[in-house]
């Protein structure tokens, strides 16, 4: 389930990469209200919304679900400071 495994990692990534909620939501093509609800655990994203978020994160869709049992999802990815070039390792 997305909420239990990824909400904190999503917020940590967003902050670490210097995105405000509004900036990240705009880049993902979702509303900042929806992003806030996802990060707070009030809402689970649809598969389509999850894909949009994952695309901004720069990791593969399957990587999210392979790593859900890990303590820190983003410990398994490397992100450059450009905010747009991230990859799974």
C-alpha cells in the first residue's frame, strides 16, 4: 500500500530536492491539494497519479514496489541536484 510505505519518502525526496509542494505537484501534473493529502496519508494515489509522481522522482514504477519493505526507499536511488535526473541503483 502506497500510504504506509512511501508517504514519508515522497516528502523527504521533495524537500531534499528543493521542491515546494506546489512546484512538485505542478511538475507531476497533479494538484498541490492532492499531493498534500498523499504526503499526509489522507489519500492513496490512483495508479495513474502514482505513475506521474514516480516519473518526477526518476525511478521505475517497479522499483517502488520492489523496495516497499525497505526502511528508506530513496536510500536505493541516486539523485543529482538538477531535480530531473534520478535513477535507481
